[in-house]
């Protein structure tokens, strides 16, 4: 399977479709919807974790890598799901959480019971001068260390205290991780997404961050990440020539991502980075509310696109996932121009160099939920942030507005299949409430909608035109204050993509050679082109194609 002309659909199983009335999505629910998934034209589905888990971090605290969480289904359900998707030419990508385990995992429990072999599976350290082992902080707030039972030691957790970091310096840990990946590979899984995988190469001595240095620099993108991944590759997913792998890279750099994904020896097919989704972080802080910085957004998207192309690396392209608020709210106008905003954003990603990922509901223009109280949110991060904002002096309304703009639960509301109670997601009480299914749903999009057909066409175009899947990329009109533009080129074939990110018209010059180009796809049927210039209406996107006259583009 070539990942260059591939599009991937991401499913958060807990919120996709509930087949039992429990209020929680499950694998049988996904099976019920495989024909819909196939209708999108995607070649692979990435599933967020559905392994046995206490659900402290919505499945990213794995207690058993070899078993399906009973709330999600059974192993028979999984094998039926793999078969149903394979029958439709769609591969399965699983989310591998290999940086840490749940503290309920048998390995951690054996470590607590005093087994030295399993104590070496984790980072256990004594305090220093009546202080914690180092000054690292958890990504969820507070110190990254908690007491290890009554031993006097502490264990490292870069995330929640219930998520203990694994010691990848231990060869036994690396063998266990390879065994996990190989187990699922043998069950027909052909894709693997590795969660925060650039954190596995921590220095063994775990040094404190010097004064003025971000502690993330002490444990991110360590020199051992590539050797560890290559060892994992050789023992598991590398045994399948057509395996597709993507690494989630936390606080990473372009140079390291080229090394991880380069075609001539990188251990991964592609990488996720998140820098472009931090351009609305005032002062670099997530829990703030500010307009997005368009110049920074363009610089990051195009800098990474051009840089990865120059280094022969490969990007995983996305606006949305299970951890991000909906992009149509962040970078468009969900209230006034939802359809145009959604299709404009899709155009930018799907015609760019890299592999596009579509997060469930994105293809119908789902928005952030219309929640009114912090009690509507379930996610531990959102609730902790709300408390921290109040403690920092924000009033309740301001604190809620910030959380409402940035919460991960914004993306985790149930898939909106139909209008009416519970959006066709469940016959029971949903674990997280949908709010605007009467106006936004799959049913509405299938009967005269704009966004869903547009996504289907974009996904098909990547397979139809090699210039999209294989072409080089170069920024165009980079200094324009409203328009993001780029060109793609492959041989004599060229594609120009232009997108207006604002609610006012934007006019710019066209490259002279595109004066006679044809429209490939755009979210307005009548582009305004005259005298070598194009005017893009609010949130309009257009793409113009030049060919050499051959059938293959």
C-alpha cells in the first residue's frame, strides 16, 4: 500500500457509534457503518485505543495491550471489523501507546509488589536532598513524579500519575513492545500510529532542566529514538513491506522529523507535528483565548511542507483529531460561513504534499459543542485547566470561555448521524452530549449537503492525479495577509492552490502560466478571474491545474 496517495479516516471509537445502548461507542457500531466509511474513498482507518484501560486518559492509559476493553467489544468483534474493512479495500491502523502504561497494568503491579525485573520496566528514582528526583513537570500539570508505593522511591509519569513511563533503556521492555505490535500485525493490522513516540529516548540519568530551559528539551527527540524505532521496526511492523506507520511527535523539530520519516532509511512512513495548531496560543500557552496568527500558520504549514520535501521526509496532514477543538471554529467562521470554511480548510490539507487525515465528523463540518457549563465536560485536562484558571484569578465566565475554546472534548462529542435525540449515536444516554445535530448530521449532508461530497472528491483526486500525491511543493503569495497559496509540480504538470482564510474578499495576481489553467476543484463554482488576477470571496478556495496534455497528471 502506497501511503502517498492514501487518505486516512480517524475514528474515536468511544464516540463513533454505540450498538448496544450503553452510551459508549463500540466496535460493532463501527461495523454497522463500514459502508459509509468506504463511501469516503479512504484507504485506511486509524482507531484510537480500545484496549483494556481504566480510562483515566480516554484509553491512553493501557492496562492490557492484548485485550479489547469490554465496553468496546470483543476480539471476535475486532476480527470481524478487520475483515469487513479489508473486504472494502480499507486497512486498519491501531494506536500504539508505547511510552507509558496504566499503573493498573500487570507490569506496574508486579513492580509495586517488589519484583526487581518489573521495577526495571519503569523509571524509579530516589529523591534528591528531600526533593523530587528532577524538576520535570507533567504535561497534565504538577510534577512528573509520584511516590512509588511505600518504597521511598518515585516513578516518572510525563502525563497523568496513572500513566507510568516505560524504561526503553531496558531491552526487555523493547522486546515486549515489539511483541505487542507483532501480535496485532498477525491479526491483519497494516497500520500503526505511535503515540508520543519521540519521548521514548529519554537520557537514562534523567537530568533536571537548567534554569531558564524548558524541561521538555531534556526528554524530547533524544538520540536513542531512531535506534529504538529501528529495532522495533525490524522485529514487528517492518516484517510487512506495505505497513504504514506514523509517529506522533511532541514538541519536535523539522530536522528530527526528516530523520524519522525520510524515504531512504527512516523508521516511520510519516510524522505528525502540532506546531501549526498552537498559533492561537497567546504567549505560547494553551489555556488562553486569542485569534489565530495567520502569518505564523502559513509559515509553519509551508515551512514544514517545503522542508520535509527537501529532506525527503513525509508529513501526516491534519487540522482535527481527538485532542484538538474543531478547526472550523478555530480557523474559519463556523457561525457565518461554516460550509465555505470547512471546504476551504479541506482544500488546503488534501492538495498539500503529505498524507491527509480526516477526523470523524470533519467531513460533515461538525463544530465545537454548544456547552454552557464546565459540568458538560468530562476530560480531566479540561476540568483541571478550569480549576487552574480560577486559581490564577480568572472569573468563572472567562475561565469557561477559555476551556470552551480549547478543550479536547470539543472533538470527542458523538458522531452526528441523524437529527433528533442523541444524533443517531446511541439509544441510551451518550457519555458526552451532542448539541447541534438538528442542523449538522450525516443524513443532512447525504441529502443536498455541500461538505461531504467535497471531501469525497478531494480524496478521489489524490488517487487520480499523481501531481497531488507525488509532486514537489512551493509556497506562493507567501506575504499575502489573507491568502495561503502554494504550487505543486511533477514533470510538466503544475497545480496552484489558493485559500482565503478571512471573511472579506482577497485579490491577488496569478502566475502568468496559470492564465489558461483549468479549475481542478474549488468551493465556489464560478472563480472570479480577470486580467491575470483572481478574487477569492470569503473563505473561498480554488485550485488551478496545468497539464502536459497527457492522460496521467
